[in-house]
């Protein structure tokens, strides 16, 4: 296959840069490693019926009161937000708790990005917990791909960039890449995977912030590879495990 | 000195992210390696009286016709723009040509960023050609520093990011750094300097674009370290060599 025939793969390092990319018709992978997309991946693999991402705590409470068998979840400043039942940790949603339930989740950065790319062909949730499953899905779809980092309040962050780099390393050869952010992400991932992801991240802004909340174990979990090999896809307002 | 007392150093990877940073009171380093800030550095070290950065070709022509001893310069799509006299290559401005003259320069990305940070304490021009001179200046000033990548039409690019990384590597220890972009830039520079800067950049978007215009030698020149050890600073509308 000639490189001109390959689909494109690009990396957007912050929602504030999203206008530079053409999301229409592309598969967009939403990346919010610490911790929304990790939590969504874990909850769905553990049997949640779906995850409903919402932008605000108020909307989360509202939906929770109307949807039977739902769990409301979300944090603000590292704690369960007032009025919600649970937090934003992938470890809070084991199978015996989450199976069959609808998780109504509000997050600061991930949810916002998700609503910004509504013209995409498909919106997929990516995390280290489902890296290879997402990569296999992207290869099978054969469409243009945009890896969208949720970042932290629009600031580029290392952990989301690293995940983008992991995808580029894994499947970049099957795509046409003319995007310096993708090249940079790959180089960063190569360095981080040789050092150990959590060691590499231990000086990052988000690690500093979350470790002050006692969430080191959470972060270690979030950078574990392929523990939850499902592909969460947005169908309407719900994120469900991909069904062809 | 306690780390809390050090000034801050941050890296902004694209003008589209500039609103996330506080430029007021900071020293902002404008970075447009291919090729505006490299050209400005070379022209001033070779004796140009000043460089006047302007946003448009029309303004460049207008100023050129009113300022005695001026040279108008700027490119669009790799060629001297219509109505201007010279291009945007550091190699076009040797001492025997540029000495004592005022260079009126229009560039696509660098000039725009420069006008976006007008509330900064000082605006400095950075390039590999004056890396150590700029670093020494930043240390001496002892103020907060923002390294501002001009990027390419707001897209993050490797060459500007690498220069930011070089500065972080050189003087980061003297600053308080809580900025993942700075960390990423440094890791990228470490890798690039071990491979060779131009080799590392040879797959980048800008290298591909400019090499199609026959500008490989230009780019090699632009990543040479410390050939023009001056510190260009914006005074009013003119960039001149720093004078305390």
C-alpha cells in the first residue's frame, strides 16, 4: 500500500488546538488518562451497562434521580463532588458493584472535549487500560484518526501525550503521519516506556497534584497496560462497549 | 536558594495556548526557528541597526518607502513576497550587506506572536544561533520566563519545541518549573541532541515543507549553536541588540 492511500493519524495536544483539526468523518480517541477515560474503560469492562458523560455536577444529580439503576460519580479538586455518590477512580468500580448499572459521570476535562468533537464519525475512549484494544479497533476501521488529549484546563499534559505516543508507536506504520505532535508524542513515549511510565510521570504537574490527594496508587493503576481490553464508543448520549 | 524563591519558567507550544499563561511582567522569548528568529539574530549580529517586525507585506512596503537605509524582507510560500526586496533566510544578511541598515521584516508566525505578548516586561528573540547568549540573559534578569513557540499556523512544531527544550536543559535548574510542556520539550531536546538536531528534524512537517523549497542548507544553519551570540530585544517597534 502506497503511503498516499493510508488514512491520516494526527494528535491534538489540547482542546484549545482542536479547531486546527478536521474531526468530521474521523475516528476521534478521547484521552484523559488521569482519570476519566481510565475510569470509563474499567467500569465498562467490569460490566457497567453504560457510562453517561455529563458536563456538570447539577446535570449528574438530575440524571441520577431519573435513571433507575444509575450511579452518580464525579470529583472536584480530588474529592467526590457534593451531591454525588462516587468518585473518579477506576478502582471504585469493580464488577460486583458496577455490573449492569449506568454510571453517570461528570469530569472536568474529558467530558468537555467529548462534546467538542460531536461531528466525528465515531468517538472512542482511550486509556492505557485498553491500549491494544483501541489500536486494533483503529486499524480495523481504516479511517482517519485524531488522538485528542483532554489535557488539564487546556494545558498540555504529559500523561495524555504519552498515551497518544503509545498509539503512534503501536500502529503509526499503518497511517500517514504528517503531524509534529504525533512525532513528539512517540519520542516521549519511547523515553517513558524505557524509564517506566510512572517514574517518567513522577515530576509531571498532574502527578504532583494528584499525589497530594493521596492518589498515587490510582495513577499507577491508570498507566497499567491492557488490564481492561474493551473499546468504549459513544452511542448517542451513552458510552457503551463497541458492538459492530 | 529555596525552590519557592526561584522565578518561574514555562513553555507555550502554540500562540493558540497563549491565553493560559501570564505574560505580564515576564520575559517572553519568541521562538520561530525556521526562520524568522534565526534571521533576526543573524542580521543583528552582522550589524543591522535594527529589525522592524511587521505583520503584512503591505506594511512592509509602506515602511520601506519611508525609512531611509531600510531593506524590506519577507517570504510567502518559500519565495520573496511580491513587492519586497529580500527573503527570510539568515544567510541573506552578511555583514557587508546588512551593516547599519534597518531590516523591515514580515513573517507569518513569529511577528504575530510578538504582537500578542505586548504586555510582557521584555520581549526577546531566541534561536539556536544565540542560545547561550539568551540563556545568560534570562539568568541575569532573574524574572519569570515564558518561552513562546511561534509554531506553524498555531500547530505545535518540533523545531520551536526543541529550542525551548534546549533552554530548559541549559538553565532549568535556576527556575521553578511546573509545566509539562517544558518537561516534554527538554526530553525531546535530549533525544534530538543525541541524534543530531537536523537528523531528528528530518521527518518533521516544516523540514518536509522547506526542503521542497530547496532550503535544507538554510535549516542546517538555523540549528547551528551560538554562531551569533547577541540578545535581540524589542524596544518600541524595533528589535535591537540588548543594551542595558
